[in-house]
């Protein structure tokens, strides 16, 4: 497995080699600083000053090269515009129009290469800042970003925030659209701005827009929704087996559909009992607040199932899904039988079995490993949509089960029907799974890496593979169309820098071996050691939002029954309405809010809104009103949904690349944090029940409030590291 520095070099466009960030030199500097400080030969202020100057020079080199390339592109567009103006009145205009249109596309392909160049440098800058903080124990990233992010002379924003290519993108897009209009309609509109958007945009323009969105962290609904799937990409693309394997061997639509169906059914299974758990507990002779244990027992088992399912997916996908379905079938049957057996123990065992059957780790990993890159975002969004719909459908189904009858000695009523219905659903799912699921193609990655290293592939071929992996929507266009000439006409190789790189080769190789950047972690302890303060804070925020949501949802039947005497149907409708807000909220945030503000700004604002929702939920004024409860619950739930998307997006950026794959990956750590939050929240509800139902609301909200305040403070301390 190659380390980040080597991957960075392989992914560079060779003609521009001297204009990339010199990651190798900067890494050597960091190692030297570490050694000098350890032996007392260097003091920290001098280190900060020296490294800041070096970083400023590297950023200036990148930005000046970027501006030079933009000027060359602008000059080419200006020349093409003159040609376009000359062909409008010509009889053979359509034929010449095709030539000019293709010339504009060539400029667009070169622009894609430039965007690729900026993105590689931005990743390198983030990586070296993280390495500096880790090796020297400083908060250098916080200092550097704070002093340069908004300074009038700083060039940092040119690399991290935008490429200043808006005018170039606009010129290419507008002229291509005008040329297409000229060919098809001969100017049927007064201006190109008067006509509706093209139903099929030019592929080069689409690729440019996609690349700019990725670079500037702009999002759309699918991208924002997909972040909830906890699928974390590598920091840089790597050569993989996907290029050598037919897509049909890796991707099977029915298998993906079965994977999403498993996600949907499991979420229905989780929330279908929430409206009736308190009544079921009372029927079996326990307190109503034991519903916290009933609901939370599923989460307790999920803490363990996430680990063994994640490890099992290294070998198979179908077998763990079959096992999951059988366990869930058994668990729901026991849950339903507990009524006639009059046993709270059987009830809890049934819910524990349901938790042991949680295959969400399999669902996420199947999408990450087996769905082609061009469909992965849609599949991730489908995963989250299935979860959201399951969350809404669960309580809604419970609302329909208000009946009571017996067949032989088995009782079917509002308490037991959720168990019987889910058992039947998992039985049908198991049959469908057994007959239709296709085990995906697998190849040992280690063997593949060895094969690639021994196959004699040239760096140029490896670069082509990386560029392809980097984005089929982006750099492929430039590669496939043979655009290999440098944009920099006056390019001269910087011989001095190349000699310096050769001198540093041995040192770099040794450093890469010690870093083991790309080796996946093999234990939870190793994973924990890779958690920087920024990662820990993001995991803590995820814990907080899941805790607050679980408190709200799990105690809803008890609280509304005590204060408002709501029926089971009313509670079910309330929970279903909350679940139905997930998709509309993500549409608004994904398409608008996340593109108007920085993610760290949305993160902090949504935490404050969650805190506000919790504060408004407290019973301070008597009597406690329905508008107060419903309004505060809506604020808390919606804010937590907004927070989850930006939190997981930031987590994927600050997390080590070693946590992107393997058993102990970032998705598993996030899942464990969220599951532990649910366990603790459900336990808090049950323990607070000993104080009486009148004290339940305020007692359970207090921990949520303090945890939320703590997460806001922690975010403020790491705010600049989220740049």
C-alpha cells in the first residue's frame, strides 16, 4: 500500500510537476522540527515562524500558477469569441459552428485539469497541517487558519474556498449553450439567458460544474443526503480493482435493492414499537418508563452486532444478511409471544435479538465497496431515504394495529401485532434474499497491490488510473480526449526543485514506511489512537445529536400520555410526522443553506438550535401545553437532522485516511458513538422513571442540555481546524 506522499506525486499532472505543493519537503521539515525540539535545539516560536513562511511560499506558488493558467484560458476563450462572431452570418455557419463548439470543449477539458490541480493541492495542504499538529503537539492549524482565512493579503482562500474560475466557467457554459441554440433553433431566443435550461447539458459543462461543486464543497440534495450514510472516501484516489473487473461482476441492481430493503425494514422494526412500548410494559406488570429499556435493549445489542457484522463483511455479504434476517425473525416472534407468556424477560430477549440482527454495517459497506462510483452517491442517498421512510412508517403502522382478537392461544392486539407483522416481513425478505441476492466479485486487495507493483506499470499509466478513479465526471473527459499538452506555454522545468526532490527521496521513503498512512487499522485501540481532537469533537457532536433525538422519541408516549392524555394513534401520528420532515429538511439544506454558508458555520448554528429546542422543552410554566411540546420537539428534531449532515461531512474531512476502510472504519466508529448515545438515553429514561412521571421530562432533558452545551464549547475550540 502506498503512502500519501507517493500517491500525491503519482496523481500529479506531469507537465506541472514543479508547481504542486512540495509535500515531501514539508514533511521532511516537520520531521526535522520534531527531532530538534526533542533535543532542545529549536524553540517553538521559531518553528512556527519558519513553517508559516514555508507554507505561505508554497501557497503563493500554487496561486500564481493558477492565475497564469486562468489568463491563458481567458485568452483562448477571447480568440474563440472572435471566431464565433465571424461565423454567425456565414452560410456554412453550422459546420464551422461545430468546430468552434469543439474548441470550446477543449478549453473546458483544460479547465478540468486545472481544477484537478487545485484540488490535489488543497488536499496536500490539509494533510500537512494535520501532520504538523500531530507530530509537534501544536494547534498550528488553528493559528494558521485564524490569521490567514480572512486577511486581505492571504491567498489561502484561493486554494481552499474557490478557484476564481467562475468567469471562465460562465464563459464556456454560455458560449456552448449559444452555439447549440444557433445549431438547433437559429436564435429563437432574444438572449441565451431567456431560454430554459437545456434538458441535456453539454457533458463538458456538466463535468466542470461537478468538479467546481466538489472543490468548493458546494452540495446538492443527493450529496447532502448521502453524507448521512457514513461512507467515508479516501483522501486521495487509489488504483483499485474496479478498472479490471466488469461492472456486472461487482454491481447487481437487485442485490442493491435487497440491501436498501434491509435498511428500510430494520428502521421500521426499530420505531414500530415506540408508540406502544409503555402500554406493553404496563400490561406485563412493569412501570411505563421501562419502555426506555425495551426500546434501548435493541441499541445495546447493536453495539456488538456492528462490530461482528463489519468484520464478517470482509468475507461475505449474503451470509451475514441471511443470519440477520433469521435473528430478526426470531426476535420479533419472541416480542409478540411475550404477551401470552406474560413475561417481560421474553420481551427484552426478543428486542435484544432484534438488535443482534442489525446489519446496517453491511448495508453501508455494500454501497461503499460494490456500487460503481457513478452510482454511489445515489445509492448512499437511497440508504438514508430508506432509513428516513422506515422511521416514519414504523409509528404509522403502529397506528393501524388498534385491534384485539385471538387465533388459538395467540393474542393479536396493538401490543403484539408489531412483532407478528415484522416477523412475517422478515420471513418474506429472507425468501427474497435467498433466491435473488448475488454475492459480489471479490479480490484480495493486498494481492492486487502486489500485482500492480510487480506488473511494471509506468507512473503515467498509474496516473491515468488515478485520474479516472478521481472522478469519472471530471478528469476522465480530459484524459479520454487526448488532452495531454500543457496549458503553460512558457513552462520551464525548475531544475533546482527536481534536484532537491531527488536528494530527499531516501528520507521520504523511510518516512512513508513509518507513517503507514494507508494501512487500515486492525483494532479499536489503533483506531482510537488516530482520533485527533477535531475528530473526537465531531464524534462527540454525533453522540450529542443522537442522544437528544432518542430522548425526544423514546419518551414521547410517556410524556404525551401524562401531560396531554394522547392515545397511541396520536403518538404514532406525531412520530410519523417528525420522520417525514427528514427528506424536505435535507432538500432545503443540501440545495441552499450548505451553499450559502460554510459547513462549520452551519454546524455551530444547528448545535445552538438543538440547544434552543431542548431549553424550550423544559416544563417551567404550568400547565404544560401541546404547542410548547410540539414546537420544541420540531426545533430539536429538525436541527439535529441538519446537524447530522454537516457533522458527518466534516468528520469525513478531518478523519485519517486509514479509517476509510477495513473493519474499524470511520463509519463503524460513528455508528458506535450514535448507538452508545441511544443506549444511554434510553437508560436515562428508565432511571428517571423512579422519580415519577411528573419529573421525567425535566430530568431527562437536563443531561441533553449539558451535553449540548459541552459540544458547542468543544466546537468553538476546534472551529478553525474545520476550515
